[in-house]
């Protein structure tokens, strides 16, 4: 159904608005002197450009690219901005783990090892981030004394950017939940457009597994997402391998191919605008 599929595309791109609003909030939280922060539209553009860079580059360099753009265009601290992005990742990881645990009771009666692996991976990531944040807090003074002056200044900004972001958590959580709701809604609409019968708990699980598998350091998680989500769809639902492949490819045409296309257009347009302003 092309109309439902078009709606899925529209719903998917609302997630950049929600994530842009949340990142703007984190930037405000971490601002050292309550410096003005650009609006939601600007922050959403940088989030989309970061996803674009992750989709075409290795090792998820889109996060560093987003911080670089913010430094170049807004004269903000690169280290502090990276800290806000780490905090953003921590909040996302916690939300993913909680949503997976909410869906798990409906799925974990399965003996499928991949299902258990995805759930265990999300929980271990939360534990790992908790250890990292605790170590950052515990070792802050020690590192500031041991590092050379130029590094200690940057580490302090990074530390302040990360820890300072964890304010107004209820509001940040709402924006995060809206972002994930948009992603789950996109997958629901793709399933509906294809005429498949998949329960909501499985759709939630597939969506979140998709996000976890994009952490594989290939461009956009390519290879890992298709095989992982396709395998889960076959094992957890009544879909055939062919139907699961159709579901994954249509969904990836939205979350991967369209992000590359629109991200490239946005990149070119911004370069033209910046060039004309310089001229």
C-alpha cells in the first residue's frame, strides 16, 4: 500500500524533530553560562546529518561529525558537545533496554538464542555505560591532575558536557520516548503496508533490535541489520524468509537509503548557503 508506506516515511522523519529537541535540551543543560542554543530545526538538521555520516562512513563517525559541525558553526566546545552526545547515547540505551524488557515477557518463552542475545546485549550496554559514567565521576580529579594542561582542559569540558546533560531528565525522557515511538510507528506502518500480520510486541522488538544492530561499525550497520532483523522476524513471527526479507528491505529503504539521499541533499544545500554567506 503506497499511501501507508508514504505515511511510514513521514513518521520516520518526525524522529529527527524529537531527537533534535532532546539534543537541544541537553545542550542547554550543559551550557556553562546559559549561552543561547540554536533552535530545534537547526539541531534536528545536525542530527540528520550525523545519521547521514553514519550511513556512509565506518565506525559511527557521524557523532563526531555532528560535534564538529556544531563547533564550526556555533563556536561551541567540541569536547563539551561530544559529552552531550555521549549523554544522549546513554539515555537512548536505557530507554531501549527498558522497552525491550517490556516486550520480553511476550517473547522470551521462545528458545531462540538470538532473542536472548539481543535482550542480554541491551542490558549489558546499560551496565557498561553505568560503569563508564561512574568511572568518569570517580576519576575526574585524578585525571585532571595527571593529564597535560591542554588535555585536562578538554577532558573537563567533556566531563561537564556529559554530566551536565543529566538535568531535566523527565523532559529529556519524554522527547526520547517520542523519538522511539516514531520509530516503532514506522515499523508498524511498514508491516501494515505490506499486509503482514505481526503482533505489536514483535514489532517493538524488531525495531529496537534494528537500532542495536546499527552499532556494528559498518556504514549504517549494513549487513548486520539485514541479517539480524530478518532472522528475528522469521523466528519470532509466522513470516517466511521471503516475507521477512521484503519487510527488512522496505524498512531499510526508509531508514538507510532515504537518509543517505535526504542527508546528501541537506549537506549540499547547507554548503551552498554557507558559501553564499561567505561570499
